[in-house]
């Protein structure tokens, strides 16, 4: 009797530890997709989501690598079902139900993502998951959810790591692989513990559509591109395949200048952040479409080495960012941080060392072929200085490939 008891306890311990894991390998490169929040906030419905999925295919976004179509906050009714306590999709916004929407998206060869929150209520006041983790995860699995963004509003004194770990376990127990996007804004340094819990974690509060601003909303603030980038220069070591620093959803196509949009997209790729579009893709300009489907820039983001780039030099108003790539290649971006057009005059013959990977870029010893990624053109090699006119807040970015002797 006693032995059986011990065996049972042992079996339970084993199964508990087996369940304490995330689904591995779902984000070997940073996740790419679209999320409703940045443009639509609560104004979402199934037609918008279906049209977006249709356009993923029609406009070549799917072909460029975008895969996840994600609905953010406000998809639910204000209360759970009083009998089953299950979450209920808003009947007016999603009359066909979430399962039908997920099926539609899957038929296009895409994946479907949803949002909830570790606290009692979501940030927009809808039912949060606290206390219902296993029920909600089973519900998402039944609906065919492939991605969960999990927010941090209304969490009272909850412990972040414990709260996110419970949801990880609930997803695992529900048995359907889902990318788990931790969205606790870096308040509890999620990069320090997130690698075993989720596939990516937000490093900041919400993004604002601006170069270098901060928009204050009482107790919290939205940050522009550079405040977000500057906030977390020191978390490169936590970042890599299946566990990414997430610099927030993109604001490309949402009102910044074309130059700023280019820099935004290139920088998110240099940082190897998830690339989650946040614009209305039904109405975007040709220029926006061309930028977000630029496969050569996307390849920098998706490089399988998975290293986050870093600022190597601030040179007369230009920031020089470098990112080691697989195959002894590098990406190098020059951003004009000033308010005027400037001439970049860059001598490649410098020594760059990435202290994280110990990779060295020595253009004095090895000549690298240059590929201009935004112009999609070869651009000579590193034996000559680079001279370029660069507009204010604009960027030029190159892939450097060693020339074989
Ligand atoms: C938080 C998140 C945003 C968005 C909203 C929804 O602010 O950080 O990305 O999901 O909640 O209410």
C-alpha cells in the first residue's frame, strides 16, 4: 500500500515536471505576422481579420514570411459564460465564432493568434485569465489558436514569473503548440526568466508612432522608436532562437515619414525583433508594401544565428549598427540621427568586435562585398570608403559577404 503510494507520488512528480515546459522550437526565427491593436484598438471584427488574411496571400506578405494573424484585446464579451465560466467571443464582432475564424485563416496556410491577460481583467477591461488558465488554454486549443499574446494589466500583487509559468503549463497541458508571447513590458525583467516560459517577451511599454517622443498617460507612457531601443541596450545575451526580445508591434505605415518608417523596419530587423505588422494592410501605400515585403531586409531579421545587433559607433550624427549573421556575413546599418540631410563618409577599415559572440569584422584584412538592401543592388566592396547622402532620420543598410580569395 505504502509502496503504491510512493509510486503514485513519483509518477505525479514526473508528470508535473514534464508539463512544466513550453512547446519548443516554435520560433526558431523571430515571429512574423500582424496584430490588430496598433491601428484598430477595440474596433475589430471578423471581416477585418478575414480581409487581412486574404491580403496576406494576395499581396505577397505570406510569401515574404508573415504567418500569424493575431487579434488583440476587445474580442470578448464583457463577462464569462456564467455556467461554464468559459470566455465568450463578442457576438456582434465575431458572429461566426472564433473557431470558424481560425479555420478560415488555417485554410489560407496561415496561423491564428489571440490575446488575453495574466491579471483579472485585460487592459481594456475584458475578462482576464487569472484563475482560469487551464480552462482558457483548453478553449484556445479547441478553437485552433497558434499564438497567445499574454498581457499584464490588473495583476495586483501577482508574481510575474509565476503567473506566466502557470499559463505556459496550461498551454502545454492543453496539448496544442502555441507561440507564447509574454507582454509584461519588462517590469519584472522577463528576459531573465522568459526563455523557459515563452518564445518572446516585450521589452517595453507600448510603442508610439514617433521617432523620439514619449506620450504620457498618467501612470504609464508610450515610447517612440529610439526611447524603446535605448531602454534595453543591455539585454542582448538573453536573446536568440525560440526566446526573443520583442521591441513591440510595428508602426510602419502608420504616419511617420517614409524615412522614419524605413529606419523603423531596418532597426527592428537589426535587433532581430519579432516583426508584427500593426498597420491597416487594406489601405497601405505601395511604398509601405514594398518596405515590409523587402525580403533582403527581412532576411537580416530572420537570420538563423539569431543575434541581436548593437550600436558600434556614433559618428558625426550617424549611428552605425552592426549585426553578425550566419555564414560569416554581417549586416551594417547607418542611421542619420540628425534633423538635416548629411553626407556619410565611412572608412570600412575599422576593427569591430562583438563581445557577445566574439565575432570580429576586420575589413582591413578581409574584403567584403556590399549589398545595399533597401536599393536591392550590389554596391561595391569594403576596400573603398562609403560615401552617401542620407536624408534626416533615414537609413542605409548593407549585407557584407566575405570575398573569397
Ligand atoms: C497593453 C499592451 C498593448 C495592447 C493593449 C490592449 O497596453 O501592451 O500591446 O495589447 O494592452 O489593451
